[in-house]
C-alpha cells in the first residue's frame, strides 16, 4: 500500500472530518491493514480567500514546504484537504515528485458517474475558490454550467464559514448553507457541490431537495482507492 500525505489544517475540524472519512471508506477489517496517513494539520496556513482577492500574501510557499515535509516523512502521494488551496496546486507539484490527487477532478468524476445527465451544477464555495474559478473551469471542460448564490447569499455563506472555522457548528450555520444551496436550485441547478470542506460539518445530503456532493467524502474515497491500487 502507498502512504498518503495530507496537507491539512484549512481548517482543522475539516481535516479531522476528512481523516474520519478515509477510515470509514477503508475496507480493511484489521487495524494493521488500514491506509497510512501522514498528516500536516497546520491552521497557520495563510488565508486562501484573502490571498486570491489580493488582500493578503500567498500561502503557496507554505503549502509547498508542507508538501516537501510530507514526502520527506514518507508520503508516496499527496492530497489537499481544502478546495481553495487547489489554486496553488502548481506550486505544490513543482515542489515534490510525488503525485498530487485533485479533489476537484475527483469530484467531477463522481458527479459524472452518479449524475450523468446533469448540466447545471450548484456550487457552494468560499470566495477564494469561486474567484479563482477552480470548479468553474473544471465544470466547463465537461460541458457543465456552475450556478452560484447571489452576492447577498455568498456574503451569508462566508459569514457562516468563518463562524465554523472559529468553532460554531450549529443550526444558524447549517441554515445559511442550506439557503445558499436552495438559491442555486431555484436558479436551475440539478445537483449541489459542497466545494468547501467545512460544509459537510453542518449540512447533510438529506437537508436538500437535490443531491449534495460532499467533496471531502469523494477525496477520502479516492485516497483509499489510490493507496490500495491498482493504479
């Protein structure tokens, strides 16, 4: 089995959730047969949303250093437990020779497999992820259109997101995310992608009238599959 290196801490609770999903997806029945994770859970990584807006320094150097450390510690491949941090994938890949699995492409693969007839995809994500166009570009390559909340809904989304990052995981946060998702559905979306790893901490698939794609869950399953092979 290959060892997975996890670039995490963005935020910490989402990384812990990702790790739990990896082991829930692992088919091993004996502890010693489970996938090995080497995790760098560093909450000090600079704010990705501010960096994309040009209002703060780039987290690229920190992410590249994190990648080097994980590979140096024995990781055979890397995963990034944050959607927005994928905007710096090129810097991470340039820093190491190990492959970097993409949460974005894994999510698109899952969406194409589970919902092959969908063309309008609701997208919930942080400002940085949206402004970097990470998912929009991936959707366009597959002939899908991204449907996003309006300015007011996005502002409420960001407020709830930062509350979750500070430890709040209650009904107010779930309701804010659900309202944003419903806004995209009302605008024609047929399925919703949770393009932020904090979303599944409060919002569940049963909370919406349409399918909800949990990107953290998708990446966890891809991590297990890649670690176990065949490749």
